[in-house]
C-alpha cells in the first residue's frame, strides 16, 4: 500500500461581512471534503470522479499536503504525514508529484524546457548539474520529445499543448516518484492526442511501479486508465470499487445517472436514461441526511434524516446508499 | 426539405502581420429546417471562425474573402450593416460557451431577455416582460427567477437563460458554439435535451459546434468534421459512425473513449495539427495520415460527393 487516507476532512471558513460578524457568532464553512477514506496500492491507478465542486481537487491537494487537512489521517508509504512539517515534508516531496490540468499555466514561460525538467533534481540535490543534464536528455526521449538537444533549449511558448503536457509529465517523473496526483491531465488536450498522453502515463506506471491518484470529471477517461474508481458527490465518496465492476454493476443512483449522461457516439442507440433534476447544491448548506436526496430519483423517507455509511456490498465494492443497507 | 442555411465555398482568412491564416477554406454545406447539425474538430480547426462568419461577426483582422452564406433565402454577405443587425437574433441567434461572460452581471436576467425582445419587436414592455417569463418557463426556470442577477444562478441555469434569449424571437437557426463545454455531464445532458425540445417545438434548426465528437454524434442528424480550416467530411451521423470516409474521421473515432466498449484500446493520431500560418503542401492532413499516397503530399484533395456525402480526400477521387 502506498497511500492510506482515513476520514479526511477539509473545511474552508467562509468570509463574513462586517454586519454578519456583529450579529452572529456562527461560523460557516465550505465542507469541500467531508470525511473520506480510501487506499491506493503500489502500482495502482485510482480515479476520483465527480462533478465540479465535488471536492476531488481538494482531495488531491490534501494527500500531497499542499494544503492542511481539518481532520483525518494520511499515511504515505508507511509514514503518517498528516502533520509533517518543514524539512521532513520537503524530503518526501520527491516521492510525490503532481501533474496539473493546464499545461500552459504550469510551466514557467521564461524557463527553458530542459531547465524546468532539471529543476526538481537540483532542488532535491539528486544529481550534479552535468549528471542532471544527461538525465534530462534521457527523460525527454522517454516522453517522446526528440531530438532532446532541440527540446532542451526551447521555451514553452514554442510547444503545442500536447508537447507541454509531456514536459510537465517529464518534470514530475524525473525524481522517480512513488506516487503522482494527476489532476485532469487530459481535459485541455485535443482529443486526437489524449490517448498518447494517457499511454505515456501508463508507461511510467510500468517503469517505476508508481501509483496514480487520477482526478477527472470524465468517466470514459477514468474507465480507460484506472484500476479502481471512487465517485465523489459534495465532499463524500458515494461509491467505490474496481473499474470493471463499477461500469458493469453501478449501484448508487448518482453513479447510474452519471453513467447514463455520458454521450455515446451512436445516434441510434437509445440509452436507458436516468434524469436528475437540478445541479449539485452548495457545499456550504449541505442537504441533511443523504446529501444526494434532493436530486435522487429513488429517494425514501429515511434519506432525508439519516446519512448513509459507505458499506461493503461485495468484495471491494462499496456504496453509501440506504437502498443497500439493511 | 427546405434549406435554412446554405454555405457555398466560404473562405475566411485572418490577415495577421506576418502571414495570412486560412482559418476557413472553401467550405460548403447546408442545414435543413428543423435539423440539428454538429460541427466537430480540434482546437484551431476553424469551427468557431466558421460560426462567427455565419453571423457576419468575424473579428478583426479576419475577413470573409469569398463564398456565399444563404440564410433563409438571402445571401447575408450582400446585406447592409443595418439589415444584418436586424437578422441577428430574429433569423439567426447564437449561444456561446461561457454564459457568465455573456450576461451582464449588473442586470436582472429577466430584463436582459426583455432588452432583446424590445430591440427587435414592437411589443410593449409589459407584454415583453410577460413573454420573458414564459420563455424562462420554457427553458425550465421558474418565473420568479426573473428578478435574479446572473451570480445567483448556477452555470447550467445561466446557459438556460442564454438559450431563452436565443429562442426569444423564434429564429430559424440557432448556432451553439461549445454550449456545454463549461458544464458538467449531467447538466450537459439536460441542456442537450432542452435543445432537442426546442427543435421539436419551434422547428428551429440548430448548429452545434464542439470538440466532443461523442456528444455531437449523439445529438445531431448530420455531422461535419473540420480539420485545419477544411470541412473534410459532411454526412449523416449514422453513416459517419458506421462508415467514416475520411481517414481523419476514422482516426478520430478510434481516439475517443466509448464507455460501451469493453477493453477498448485507444489510438492517438501521431503528430499535431498543422500551423496554419505555414501549412504543409497538398492535403493538410497528409503528415498525420495513415493512408497517405504520393499525390497527397503535392496536390490539394478534390471535393467529392459520394452518395450525398461530402468528403475531401484523394482516396475516393480520380487521380490525375
């Protein structure tokens, strides 16, 4: 096991106006992540899927300790890193990297591509400059930016979106991490090139036996790349299990709705549609009981009052829904 | 079936400082009454430029250099500025990608709809207000949200307001440029259903532009595929899926994940789209094409009609 997350929470305080502060002591919070638990094995690709505002990006930042959790526990590679600070945390960073969504924003426009990839090696003091340079050449070849002599010296503005994302991946992989958070890595990449970026990520998984936390809103992409999937809704995991199982036998009404909303490239096929009304509610005023009950087509009386636990329905398949609790 | 829109040999170029960029090159297609037509392509293929040309809104330094755009029987390229202004909204209207930047943040949404109605009709403001409330209901928003400001609405609801404005004057054609790209799948599904409902109700034709082929294939009757400014294929969605003619279409279909296929292997197209300020000779797709022949590298491919389908490729034409 590379990562174990238990009951992780992140509440962001909501800023109040002066008047509100005078008349009310009640603090309000955005409950971005509200008590989630999961584990990621070595070499496993774990996808977090959900709509915008479901808390998937916050989860990614929390497990890398880029932001501090409100509550819960994060164990990385056997070490409790929940409250790790300073030098100790910095040392760990070479083993945990991140790939962001926007390859235009995540590269310094004034830094040559080669230097950008080399930077982590220098920061973590993993190689001398000369050694580092040859490592960067090797890495450029691996991510398909050849000839490396040319790509070492170009600036990000000379590259296309797909090539930039390759640079970002190269920079994340140069320190030989054990765990990488990939936050929507292909949503800004043209469709004709997406598969090549995903395949590149799979290649590094083989080579380094590394694990990914793959964050995406696109279930089709998640299906292609991941071993396990967790569906998030308003800061909670509502269903979790092996990818094939989730697609073959989705249990939670939200998962079913998500699956039926994905466009399928065939106009004739009439899909069985599950229609949801409205949109994801605000994370400040989370509905009582099951937080999905306001939109759920299978709502029962108890859903309004009682919050369902994430229960095991079969080996490795978990769901948080009263339909499946006895 | 009557054609609402006929585009004939349309070319739109951008006159940049150093180069002329041929964003839309010799494109022809038509849209019938009540039809939903999809236009797909990667970023930079010219699909948004084409959309703006159809409203005669090509931004500077772009120019429509040749061709005809026949909308509802009139060539809009020959109209005066005043005439075209009257057509926008009433005969053809547009829904953009980002509803937040299209709505005035300081104006109640109802008043924004009323403004559109008053600008084009001789309704009194009382009538217009009543009509705006009806429109809100048609697009699935409660009447009392009339007095809300855009920030009080979610992304999906804002897009519904945009659609309410677009249908307000019962146009013949709605152009939707990436209407759901900023929205989540479930909301996307709802918005697409709304488009279909409106089509059935008002017999409006809809041109949907998107980079998402799966979405386009699911909702459209006909589909056009654009690559580097060219419309490389145009046919009914069924035929396009079952028997794609152009190699680009074929490769694109292999590159998109389909959740209904078990153990799918995705294949990406090698290389990247050409730099339009310095395009390759011959067919613009030839550097990435798996079916490349010698002629593709030299001469531009012919525009062919095969069983009513348009395709621009040497595979099907007589070679000189």
